C-alpha cells in the first residue's frame, strides 16, 4: 500500500471501526437504561408491533377486571342487604309467635304489632337502599350482564326481586289467627325465608363466578406478560458484560485512529 497524505486508509478503517463500536455501545446503553431489548420500532419493527399488540391485550384484561370488580361490588352490597333481611326475618318470627298467642291482648298486642310493622319497614328499607353505583340487584327483575373477557363475553348476574319474594309475603298480623297463619309451616313467612335463601344462594354463586373469572383473567395477564418479557426484555447481565467489552473496544479504536492519524507525519522524515 502506497504512502499518501491525501488518502489515509488506516485512519479510514480505524474511524469506521470506532463508529461501529460507538453505535453498538449506544444500543447497549439504551438496553441497560430501559431494561428492554426492543424499546421502540427502531430496535426491531416486527417485534415491537407484536409487543404493542400484547400490551394492548394486557390493558384490556385490566379493564375487564375493573368492570368485574364493579359487578362483584354490586353483589356484595346485595348480599349484605340479604344478611340484614335474614336477621330481621328472625326477629319477625319471634314477634309473630307472640302475636299468635290468643291470650295476648290490649296494649301488649298493640306494641308487638307496632314492632312487627317496624321490622317490615326495616326490611323494605334494606331492599330499597341496597344500591351500588345506583344499581340494585334485589329490587328489580332486570339481570345485569358484566363483560368477562377481552372478546366481549359476559357473565350474567341474576337479579333477585326481594320486594316481591320477601317483603310482599309479610302480610298484616291484625289478630292472633293472622299471625298464626304467617308463621305456619307453609305460611307466608316460611315462603319469605325460603325465597331469601334461594336468592342468597344465587347471589353467592354469581359472586364466585366473578371471583373465579377475575383470577383467571389475572393468570392470563401474568402469562401474557411473561411472554411479552421474552420478546422485549433485555438480559441485563449479558448487556453489562457487553458494555464493558465495548468500552474497551472504543478505547482501542480511539487509540488506533490516533496512531493512524499520526502516520502521515512519518513521511516528513523522508524530506529531511
């Protein structure tokens, strides 16, 4: 190779190597700072597009679980109301048993009748006030459909019209015979208790379905995130070792370029 002051081939090669090392070093530093092997489309357009689609699915799963949590909140409110209604029905049975006594007369009967009516009003209030986000499950005949997956599937929560099934069963206890009829084995109170039991069982079953679906969705999200990590996450131990290697190469390339740039100076000695 001829010696020339116009074309320094050695410097050109050294500069090219230095640029390549600098580019690789920049890529490695980016991976270490972001923790990602594919941080944007410039790193790998195809992988980035796949990763963005996966991230969209994970976010959608989170949105689904948010709505499922709202549905579970509705059921929880309904169940708490049902528990209070159940306690009130126990008190109702106690009061009606006393009212069914023919010997109960006068002010005592009036007091127990008032107590019975108060308990009925409490049950009515429990039913009317059991709302979550202004939605009721126990004072309506309209079921609630809650989205359950990112494909638009739904879980149907069955409404329980306790106003009809429970409260309306509790008729007047104007005398001992009416009270006795209410507490009979096949009486209205037994119907109210039976209807309440079926309603609570259905609400509990719907709650379990929602809880199971939330858990399943979380499992899918975790598995999806694991798969996403295998596509875009950087191996930091590997990148750390690569960083040290590139830093050494950068220093060596800089020194090589410096030596190559000094090469034309040696030609001056030929003219002395």
